[in-house]
C-alpha cells in the first residue's frame, strides 16, 4: 500500500444552499491523480460549478491522515493535494509512513513548511527507529560512537542506556506510536 489519502471535496456554496452537491464529491483517492486539473475535471463531471456557486472548496471528509493535526474543514483541497504530491507520499510507502510518524509529533503546518522548503527531500533530516524505545536508542548511539569497544561488556551492564538515549535525544528525538523519530 502506498500513501492512500482519500478525500471528499465539498463547496461552501452548495453546502449553504443544501443543494444536490451539499454532501460533496465521491471519495477521491489522491494517488490516482497527477495534477489538480484532473481533480477539477472529476468535480465538473460530478456536476460542480467551479466558476460559480462551487468555487470555494473545502475538505468535507478525509482518510489516510490523522484528524488532529489540522482543521481539514478550513484546508484548501488544492493546497493539500499539491503538498502531498510534491512530498512524494502518495506513491512512496516509506515516505507516507515517515509522514504519519512525523504528524504524531508535529503539525501538518510544520509538514507543509518542510515540503515547501525541501520538496520531495523533506524527509532527508528525519530518521525512524521503528520498534525502538529509549534504551534501544541509547544502545544504538552507544555503539555508533564506538563506546562498546572501549568499555568492557561486563561493565556495560551497569550503564543506564535508557537515560543515555533520552539525554542524547533530548531535543531531536520524539516518541511516536511505533518507536522513536529523530528530526534534525
């Protein structure tokens, strides 16, 4: 599965008039589209009048992104699509999962800023330590610094790897549901 983000697009004009488009579009899987024009063509086929009553669009429902990271009702669907498309999360499962981990500790606005400044390389300064806890992270950093070769193994039993991991990750490493995420 790749970045499966689907939305229902509504328009404030139709919503306020309670007309036949008040419930919005059908579900649109954003990975099916390569540009915003394809989505507007789809909306027009569904009867949206984009140069009239339906010109002010909003996201009526969303799947594949956490609900608490942004008020999706006030997010422009074109901005959302273009951000996700440029980031590469719609066709790259690793990037999609990295974004989901990132959104557990940061906001969607932060994600938009990353994509705006770094494009599809937004995740270059993010490392995922899936399945890690602070002790695992401390052990990993301990070994990567070469301390495991300097301190005899029987003395390493007295070392608090959890505290060491938390100390090293104080500002850049955060817990998320599947482990730790390091953001530089």
